[in-house]
């Protein structure tokens, strides 16, 4: 089935857990919220039609944020970049393993992990190695 939107998936470098990413988001002022990247998404219209950015933490997709916009950012070096503006709520997802990659990748809605059901989103996080092993064998 064709979707009207597309998602992105991105490695969350330097972050070891969902809680650490949540703390970073909570401490980020609204005008700086988002992720700055060198490339502008070619599927901009589909991304802005309901897409999310899925975060890979320690080799496992663990969370997502709804994409609310794209903004041009000119760096101190004069290079044009894209800020992917993200909604503040960080949504915990079911775990899904991902191999390392550079930049970001498109993620079709049918390939995206589901959000954790209501009531489970505040469960204590599993250690990264255990979460990755369980996701690899399809148990979470």
C-alpha cells in the first residue's frame, strides 16, 4: 500500500539511551529544536505530510519525533544546511535493529517500528545490548 508520507531514520551519535536523548530535548530551547544536516530531503513534501524522524540509539531504533518543518540554516562557513524541525514529544517505539550508516535514510511507514502501546512508554529501558539482542531475534 502506498503512503502519503515518508519518514527519516538517523543515528543518534553520542547518546546512549532514550532517557539521555529526552534530557537533551528537554534542555534545548524551542528555536534551536531539531536536527541540522548538510542535505535537504528530496522527498520534502512527503516528509512534511506526516513523517517522523526515527532515532537509532546504540544500533536500535528506540524513539521518534514528528517532523514539523524544514528550515534553511546558513553556517558560519557560508554553507547552506537544513534544520529538520522536530516536535518536542519524544515517542518511544518498539525496538528495531539498524546497522550503522552515515547521514539519514528514508523509512517507509510500513517498515517503521510501531509506537509502544499506552502504558508501556514509561517502562524502564532495557540495557542497550539486551534490547539489541531481543530485537534481533524478534522478541521486542
